[in-house]
C-alpha cells in the first residue's frame, strides 16, 4: 500500500468516526425509552456485522432518522417498533442488507456445496 493510500485511509476512518459520533449524539437527544430501544437494537445489529462494520453505518443512520421521526410525532416507542423488539431488530438487519457474519457464513456454505457438487 502506498503511503498516500494509508494517509487517505486514516483520514476516512477519522471522518467516519466523526460522522458516527454526530449521529449517536442525536440518539442522546431522543426520549429515554427511545434511547433504550435504539441501544438494544444497535447492540443486536453489531453482533452480526462482518469486517469493520462500516457498511452498517448507512442503515444505523437511517434508524436514527426513523426513531427521531417517531419521537417528533409522539409515537410510543413500542408502537413504533412493535412489542417484539427482537423481531424488529432482525427485520432491520435483513433490510439493511449489510455484509454480516451470517451472510458470509451462508455464502461460504453455498460455495462449499457448489464445489463439492461440481466434483461429483
């Protein structure tokens, strides 16, 4: 890797961190019940991320927008996401279509099967 690529990489990492912190500051402005649910959903989503997780950021930021809109319309949090927050989190994960460890495991399994079947 050339030195200017390394510098560009670290500049991008720094910019990404700044953007992430700005969005998380918005979460702290939400009502407490919204913060609790957001933090739990985020914790769930992070468990499935692969790599550095940066491909999850757009989805996380959209989730902040969604929560802000619900809060500004005074929608109770469990009415916004549903009583089963786990299902909401799982659906959010699928909607984000981010690169996840689950997706990578499925892809590797499909590759192994294809390879084994082609060998027969």
